[in-house]
C-alpha cells in the first residue's frame, strides 16, 4: 500500500461526473426544502441506508422490518439481524461526533456497528482474514494483522492531508478500508459508513443520501469494482468510478423519496403532468438532471430500463418533453405549457 499517493490513477471522465454531482446537490437541496417535512425525509433516507448496508452483508430483514426495528416495534426475525440493524442505526446517528481522520473514532464506530455481535468489536483484528467467494475461491487476503494499525494510520493521515476532491477521497478511503480489511468482521459496513462521514463533512446533505441503497441494487458491480481495483497492480480507479455513479444515482433516489413526502407546498408544475406515477417521477428526475439516462432513472425508481423508455416515448408523444441533440450526447427538455 505504499506509497499512498500511487494507489489510484486519474480518469478524465471524473471531472464531468463531479460537475454533475455538484449540480444535482442543488436540486437535492431544493427537493428537500419542498418536501414539507425535512426531518421525516431524512429519517426515511437514513432507514434506506441502514437497510441497504446491512442487507449487502446478508441481513435478511426486509425494509419494512428494518423500519419497525428502528421504530421500536417487535419484529419476528433472526436476533443477530435485528441487533445489526439496531447497531447500524446507532452508528449512523453518531456521525456528527466522529472525526474521519481519527483511528480512535474509527474503532469507536466499529464498536457501535458490531456491539455484542463479534469478538474484537471495536478492535483491530489479531489474526489473518480472507475474502472468499461463494464458490470457495479466494478473492482477497487482508493485510497482515501486525501491519493493520500502521496501515490504517497511513491511510487516515493521507486522507487528512490529501487535496483530492472529497468525492474522490471518500471513495478511495472506502476502497482502502476494504483492501486492508482491518477488522475481523464489519469491514464493508465501516467502509460505507466512513465514506458517508467524509462526504457529510464536505456537504451535510450527504449525511442523508442513501448511497448504500444504490450499492445494494448494484451489488455485483460493487464487488466487481473492488476486484478490478486490485486484480493486478493495485489501482482503485474502477472502484472510484463505480462510487461516483452510485453517488449520482443516490441523489436521484433522494429526489424521488422527496417527491413522495411533499405536503401542500406550492411548486411550478406544468398543466399536462400525467396521472401515471412513474411518468411523473421521470419528469422530476429530468428537472434535476436533463442528461439522466434511462438506465440511471431506472435505478433511481426501481423499475426496468424498458419501462423508463416506454414512458419517455409517451411523454414525447404527449409533447411534454423533447430530445435536444443526439441520443448519446444530448439532453431532455421539459416543455412548459401555460395554464
């Protein structure tokens, strides 16, 4: 892992992706203000994050059950899964009190995540660890346990002093925590939590962004990005690229959730907004990002690509949207019609 400055190479496409995320943050802020109940919206997104981050690691509780656990209602399910959700909720709620560049706080957060679930909770592992695929194939072997404290200290020192954009830096730290694998268990959960923490200190909106949900929806691609990043000489460019897309998609998801929590807040809505719920949400997403692809909108809304394409065709025929430019490089324009 040395030198740390060399563990990822730049991708020229990142500048455009970062610019798009900056623009989406403005739309997220507006959608939050228009939701009518900011606290409820943030709670919904936090629940989505907790459900997704634990589900990635095999937790069997449904989103409804996770919601009930967090609301203190009795849930019929594996006690370990219930405890994982309770721990994750506690850890995410402690975000404002963590310093992302403090090894002591990293250990404290791990203790919150794994309390009463594993040995060595809140401690760096004392033995070796390996990541094994479902077929028994060795995917990755973590660093030697004796080296873990120094490697984590190097990583956090790099993060504190690096001038890399927070979107890049947070993804790189997330990857390196998975690469070092400093804990006996809970490495994935702590990596995702720590990325959220770094991002939230840059822009507080990220504390409530359900990035984990988009990772969960694309779990195979998440693991492939991890594998691709250390397939040969270590270079976490593929993982950073994946996470930039996941962050952008999480903003579409946030906007989508926000539209479901609107309460009698006056907004400018064209007179021909269709009754169809999916089509209406597509218009919301296109207002946030006119360059949104059918694939990204499908991820945000939890429907198939072909469903999005069918509704785009209908909206086009109704004269509510039009395509400006080519299919690849163009954008969607919403046609506002006076009342």
